[in-house]
């Protein structure tokens, strides 16, 4: 394994790691160079994925990539061992096992700059350039060299030595923030997205009706055809048949799974973070799948994160009011506890749709089978639902989150009791 060279002016090249790139693009570059990046660690906070950075670490090469947990864009390249790689600026190389990144060497390559900041608690002096910072450890016997938090440049100690860089930070050069060690590291942020970018586009969801894409203004309703989707969103990144669901209800006249009979299929938009499921018989949209791309999930890095906003409203007027309110919306950052207790209505609706399908499309279904399948549905939707009774007279009473729904097995009438 050789020493890699990291370009300190990545904006001049298209084949390097650059601030603002999505995490999926970083992984794509890593996968293209397996002989170089043969040891890769992905670190994240499993208990609260949005609290801390998603970090891709290269221990053999001495650097990290820090991605903003919400946007999943690269905000900081952090070199923690300058002996394990070389840094290139224009035609000059610095760092690595043979060219120590000393204060004097850095100053010679990058030129004069304003005095840096001395952190006496950490014993570290940080020198700043646009989009770059170099941290140098200061031995305790030479702290007097840093008067009032500053030092004469270039920094040399009385014994003729000069400190060697212990950490380098590479970040967006368009910001005036001084990014360094400790709390200064949190000041790094990804650069603004270009106008019209589809990355992290807000996708507003009107439950049971449509998806609205805010950048392009497209509206994709339930029941739309593949031609409609191609016209509005363009060619999908992939198309595949829906897998056979082993839990699906079997018809009394045909024991084959319903998915086999219908041939439902997905349009995959990996680059926009969602899938669209079409009914195999009607070729109309029946489901949207929106992906959060959180680390640890089986689909991580298969999709771009979808920045959806689900509006949990009932009426059109409430929907438009909800557009500017986060209290009644579900986003990729909403925790399940808030969804479960604050937004039960959409789950009720989905549950009742499933019950309708079971009761009115499978009238010959025995009561015991109905109970078993409803139990499966409730676990899937994570609702507190109890079957009170399935009477011989053809009625079923179901408690849904404290509300009781009375169904007639052989009628389309349904009653609700609080």
C-alpha cells in the first residue's frame, strides 16, 4: 500500500473528494479504487442518526470524511495523521513519511497569512488559510512563544525547531469561518447547492392523493400511468418486479400469491430517493416508497436521501395551512414516537383500506383467518388494535387506538364508535 496524495485545491478537479459532495458520490469514488481504499470504516450514532456526523474513516491513510447528518453532504475533510499521506498544493508536496509538514514548510508553501489562534487548554496553535487550517502542538516549555493567543510567523522555537502539523482541516473556502480542532470543527458546513439542484429537493406528500416536487413543480398523483411518470420525472434509474409477499392473502379459487397474479412492478429513482409501485393489472400508481438513506439500514447508499414532507391533514384548506407548519408534518427527521402519537389518522386510513380489501374482496374468508391476517397488518402498521369479537352474525368489532370500528362482513356499511 503506497502513500496517497490528497489535493488541497479539490475544486480544480472532478475526480477527487470535494466539500459538498453527497455521501453516495464519495462511496462511488471509494469503490472505484479498492486497491487504495482497502480499509474503510463508516461511523454514525445509531441511537440518534441526526445528532452527529456520518464519518467515513480511512485509518491506513490517516484521514476522515465528515458528512452533515441531515443533508448527507461532505462538510469537512479531516487529516489526523499527516505522516500517512501527502498533501499537494499546486506543484508542491507536503507531508508523508519523507516530507514533514512543519510550520515553516507550510508557511513556505502557502505563504503569509494572518496570525492564527492559540488554544491554551489543548496546547494547539491553528493557522488558517481559505478553506484550510493547520493545527500545531506547542510544547509546554514554549507556550510563551504564543503571546495573547498569537505568535510571530513563521513559528520557530528558541532551540531552532519548528512544530509539526498534527491535524489538517479542509472545508468550503467560500465561508469566512475559521475551522479547526475542538468546537471550531463544528463551524464547517457544506457549500450552498446550485440553483435548481434536485438534491434534497422538498417532496410534499398529500396523503392518499399525490406527491408534489417543489423544484420542478411536478405533481404525481395516485393512479397515474407509467407514461405520466416518464413525462414528469424522466426515465427511471431502474425497473423491477415486486417480490412475492409470503404474507399476502390467498384467494379461495386460486392459491397463487396475489403479487404473482398481478405482476406489480417498481420504478426506481435511486438518484431522487424514492420508488413508485404500479399495479400489474391496471398499470396505475398504487404506492410510493420514500427513502431516508440512514446508515445501518439495508438500503443505505442505494438511494439518495428523499427530503419528504408528509402533511397529516384531512381537508384541502388544512393541507395548505400545513405547508408552512412543521407541527403536523412528518419529515425524515421525525421520530417514531411523534409519528405514533401525533399522526394516527393516516395509519387509521391505511388500516381501514386493508380491512376493506379483506372483507369485501374475500367474503368467504373465515373469521379465524381474518383475525390472523388483521393481526399481521396491525404489527406492520404498529397500531394498537384489538379484535373484540368476530360474531357469527357477520359483524366484526375492531378497536383502533381507543376507537371502535364496526364492520359488516357482507355489507359496505361501516359504523364508528368512540
